[in-house]
C-alpha cells in the first residue's frame, strides 16, 4: 500500500493511493486519485494560465490465477473531471459586463479491461484482450456549446509460438468507434460510426549472434475507407559488443474524424462533419536508422551514444478551412506533409552521477498544391539536459534544462525560442520519502516575450500557446509505503 500527497504554489493539490495484494488464486490492485487546482494567473494578463479543475480517478483490478498455465484479469477505469478556464475575474466570481469569457470542459470516461492468457506449453500461448469505453464530453463558452458521447471497443485474439531462434505471433482484431453529438440539427452533427476488422502476423528471427530481423504485416478493413495493407520491418546488426545499428520502416494510416487540433482550438464551433464519401484516410510511410555505441572511458566513467535518423511522409492530410458562410470544412489538398530529422542522446555515468544530453532536429514541411511551406508549431531545434545524483534508496537530486527553438505560428508570426529549467530533490527512508520540485525556476512565460490573445478581454481571439504560461511553480509532498 502506498500514498502520495502533493501541493503546489500554483494552488494545486494531488492525493493518490495504491493498494496491491495477492491471495492464493486471486489478487487485486486498486488505484485512486484526487486532483484539484484553483484558477491561476501569475502574469496578471486576465486569463488563467492554469484553469480551475477537479478530477477523480478510480482504477480497481481483479486477477484470477485459474491454473499454473491460465491467467485472467478484469479491470475498470473511471475518470470524472470538471475544468474551467478563461477570464479569472469571472471564474473567481467577480465577473461583470466586460468580464464574461470562460471555457468549461466536463468529461466522464469509463472503460473496462479484460485480459486472458493461456500457456499451452513453454513455447506456445494464447492471449485474448478486450476493452469497452464510454466517453462523455461537453465544452461550453459564452457563445457556444459542444457535447457528445463516444462508445468504443477493442478486441483481440492472438497466438504465439517460439523456438530457439524464431518467434511467430498472429491474430485478429476488432475495433469499433461511434460518436454521437448532442443537441444539434442532425444534418450538421459530426457523428460517425466506424468498425475496423484487422488481422496481423509478425516474426522475430535471431539469424545469428550479430543479426536479428523483425518483420510483420497487418491488414485492416473499414466499410467506409476500404482495405489497408501495412507491412513493416526492423533489422538489428551487432557490429561489436559496443556498437549496434538498426534499420526499420513501415506503412500506417489514420481514419479522418472531426477530433483534430484545429477543430479543438475553436471548440468545434461551426465545424461541419467529415464528408466520408469524398474523403480518404491519411496514409503514411516512414523509416528510421539508428546507431548505438556503449563504452567504458575509464574504470568508472561509462558512456552511451545513440543517434537516430528518421523520415515520415503523410499523404492525404486532413486540414480545416473556413468557408464564406462562417462554417469550417475539412479538406484534403493535393500534396503531403513530410518530416525528416535526427535525434541524438548521450548518457554519461560516473559513480552516483548520471548526465543525459539530447538534441532533436526536425524539419517538417507541408507540400500543398505545388507550394512548400513550414508546418506550424514544430520547433526545428530542441535540447534536453538532465543531471542526476542518486544514492540508491536514500537521496535523489536532479537538475534539468530544456531548450526549444523558434517555430512558425498559425498566424504567420515566428514564436520565440526559450529555456525551461528545473530542480528536484527527494530524500528517501524505508517507509516514506519527502520531495520538492522547483519547476521552471527561471520563470519562463510566453507572456513575458509574446502575446497570447488579440481582441478584447470580453471577446478574445487566442493565439498559439507554444511556451509555458504558469512560470515558476514549486511543488512538494510526501510518499508513504506500508
């Protein structure tokens, strides 16, 4: 049994508990948490950097050990949350004729989890999985309301067999996803109902001590969008005990729905449903190549370097475009979006110290109707630095610094670059620990170097939020174990 209690300088509170127990043929785990926050506006801009919210999560699970070879687990997860942001005077109860703006989100999510496993012998096994989900969400502003209910399910049956050098896994899947919008003219409702039937087979082959291959193929069928063939592969070469390389790639797809970042940004107001008769699924092709090197520089100094090169192309991208009548329509321009770049990570270990340094280069462009332009809200350069000092089961101290480079915004402006720094300390004893985090102690806030909205406080038009708004936040708490 364990408990966590955490409070923040941003007027937040978190409390959670976890219980785990196995009996002879049964077992159980229970996780429960409560989170709440007060409206918080450290910049005095007039709008909440952190909304007022309350959230309750409960996740009990039951485990049944039917025999030495057969295992069954059942679980239920439930989350209920109320979240309201906007004009802080209005939310605190001090609104008037000019302080009326708010965005209220109410969500309820319930899901079940079922897992059944049976081992025929040491080499063969059967697995069955199922999940049912119910999601109810409502978004309200002074001039609009959007709400709806989503029912979804996932079921899978797979069989695996392995021998000394190879492992095969094959199975079938069934996905269902249905969304129904509330309180609207049925001709404008963004409803959809998708059923996907799929099958897959994959193989992992250890050809030798230096070569291993993983190949796979899956096929999915939807009545509205047809059949999708999705091959993939990965090859690992151990050049030496210190140096390995990996090459991989595959195909993917995504079914169009109204739930995109562009539609979310405008609270789905006046968004027309996806025209499934004239819309194709987004399809992607991607590949990656990475190199990994491990070495002992001295007796106590260890180093690991990993460099990954990647490329992805998304065809038939779905974008939201305004129309003359004030509504928004999903379109698929002729073209594609491609992403290319690299990611390098270095880890240095010396006694109780660990230093992590990571750099990501991402070049993301959209190719629409013969015109090439930068894709918005993607920083071309990112840098991650973390220094950890740890005495096992006694003390942890971490210092971090993250850099995000300039990025194009949706309104055509360039977002500024910024750093975020943090410090964490945790002291551990046998049954409990205390911790304190100084998050963003450099107090980086977008409101210091850029605006977050245009218009008036009564009728704001929000710009892209690409940097922190809450600034420096100190949180601390206690963890208990029994």
